[in-house]
C-alpha cells in the first residue's frame, strides 16, 4: 500500500486545515506544529520532506492541528515563544509576550546603558507575566539585578522557571504581589521600573482575536473602561520605590501617550517622552524621577 503522509504532504494538509478554520499564517503555523511534533527545526521539514513520520507522530500532529483550528494560541500549544531572539516558556493562563514589547526592552536597555555606573543596578518589572522583559534586560546589561512581580501565582512561577533556564536565577527574584502593595513595601529600592500593564479598554476585549479573548487571561488585558486604570492606580506611588534619577518605562496602547505622560509629570517625574514602535504607533512612555522629596501620593497611599 502506497504511503501518502510524508512530511511534505502533512504540511500541505495541515495548512489547508488551518486555512479552513481561518487561522492566520496557516503555513507557518503548520510548520511550527509539525516541527514541534517531530522534535526538529522548521528547516529540517524541507530537508527531509520525503520522509514518513510514524503513525503515532501523525496522530499527535493532527491533535495539535485540531487545537490550533479551535483557535488556541500556538504559544500555548507548543509551550514556548521567541522574544528578543531567545526562547521563553509559556503556559495557558499567563500572558504571552508580544513582538511589539521588544521595543520596550530596546528603549529601556539603551537608557540604562547610558546612565548605569559601576555597582549594582536594580530593576523592578511590574506585571511581569512570563518574565521576558526583565530577563531580556538582565541579559543585555551585565551587573544588573531585578525583581519580577505579578499578582498571579502562575505568572510569578513561570517567570522563575524562565529565569532559571536563562541562567538568571541568581540575579532575579520573582514575587507574587499586586503592584501597589509591593511598591509601598520597598521604598527607594530600584533604579528602574518597567511595566507592560493591562491597557485594553474593557468593551474592546470582545472584539479581539479568538486566541486572545478566549484563551489569554483577561487580568493581563483589561485596563478598565478607558484602558488606563493601572496607570492611574500605580503611577502616583512609583516615586516611593524608585531612586532619585531613576528611570520608569511603561508600554502603552495607541492614543494613551498623553494621559500616561501627564500622570508621570504629576508624580514627580520629568524628561517624559512618548516613543513609537516600528509601525509608528505610540508604544512606550519613559520618564526620569527628578525630585529628592517623596511625592505625597506615595507617603499617604497604601
């Protein structure tokens, strides 16, 4: 009996199946899923296209295609994603790092490199998720240490796993806490604070892609009625935990730059700047803590 399910055929069938289920980038998704199933790289699929996987591998591949066809995120299926050209573990229930967030790492990394002097430089990552932002910064800048904080237990645990896999376990601490509580209990401890908070307007969640609205945690997406709740709740207290001259950087959504900038200026920060991503969208707001006197919001809040 002639066998028809060689690698080339499986890729074609997988692509066709995903197209029928309206999965974006169907061919690339089929490649990733088949490479994951066979334990090889995407290039190997084409070098060995005439080879025939065993029936158990074909069955496993079809199960993964079904999950992807049901619009489960690819990153949850293969349990990893690439960020800043490095591989990070992912897991259902923890927000998936996005390529656009790499812009935050680039900007903050450059700012830290400009101002870092000899000695310890401490970074706080709020809403850390998988820990990709902080780990990427620690990789780029020798001599830095950091703390990754997330209100979700699973996120804090995953960030710790990713830190160990990246060889950063000795330079990075992972803590489960809400942002404001952690800030108020660690006065003047950090030279930089970075954060990619939830900033999607509540009413827009339902219009997001099925992968996002159905599978990703709303805790990492929903920023309230106008998407700005986290910034309002947290920025007035940031100067309590950041040293004079320290850097703060937030990822933002389109059109949120002015409000976030105004909140930072009202909380003892200066040199406020809105940065755009490579698609010309507002993506990051940075600022520097200038006052040696703690802002009253940080003293009385909590």
